[in-house]
C-alpha cells in the first residue's frame, strides 16, 4: 500500500478544473505588505502623489420572493430594511480601516450605496470616491458587505436562510495602476 504523504511528494496535486496553480513560495521581496523578516506591515504611501480615485463594488442579498415583497412594502417587523442597509453600507465604508488590519485610514469624499430589489434578491452596489494616495476598493467592498449584513439582520426574523453572495470589485479608477474593469469572464 502506498503512503499518501510519499505519493504527494512524488506527484504533487494538480489544480482542479478552473483553479489556478499556486506558486510554491512567493519571494518576500515582492510582497508589499511584508517586511524583510516576513512580518505584516502597513505600506508607506507618503511619497505617492494624491490622485482622484473611485471604486465600485457589488454583491447581493439572496432571500425569498415573499421577503422582497415585504421589503418593497416596508412590511418587515424591524422597519425600513433598505434605509438601514443603505446607511450601514455608508458607515461600513467609513470604518474600513478599523476592520481590515492593513487598510489605510483615508478621507472619503463620497459614498453611495444603491439597493435594487429583484425577484428573490436585492442587488447591492457601492461607489466610493476620494482624492488620496491609496485606493478605495476595500472601502467599496466593505460597504457592500456591511449593507448585506444589515439587510440579513433586518430580514432574519422572516427568512433565517437569507445570505449575501458575489461580493466583488466591479471597477476602480485612478492611482498608479490606472483604471480597471472586472473581466467579462469573471462576473
């Protein structure tokens, strides 16, 4: 009988269909958030120029058609879930550096959170703007996640199985790397 550990050494696992092969080890000198000793650090952005930056992120609340009907009619036991979700998303964007350890605290110049009820979903889109030395992708993602979590809190009495899904950056603008749009094959 073959020892599985020995088999792994001689025949490393191949990535599953659709997965990317993982590099054996990344050179620490190439990692921006790791110092020479391998410890996490916040990147110093003081020398970077200030530029206008914008990020758009999206996700969705998955629930039931009955719950979406209650959302539209403002008929949930806890009140106006869409207003609460919108405000929670804005507050989440503002608190991102308190939640994400290596995220820089930056001044946000604009945050919008749009909530669009569908049949059994609520589409969540957050747009965040700043003029600073680092981007606002994490703030946009945090806005979407926080809005989604607040919506779950508001609907859990009538749908304990509600979930948030598909939280992702759709586009970013500005900064050294310029503009980026989510590829069509990675919706």
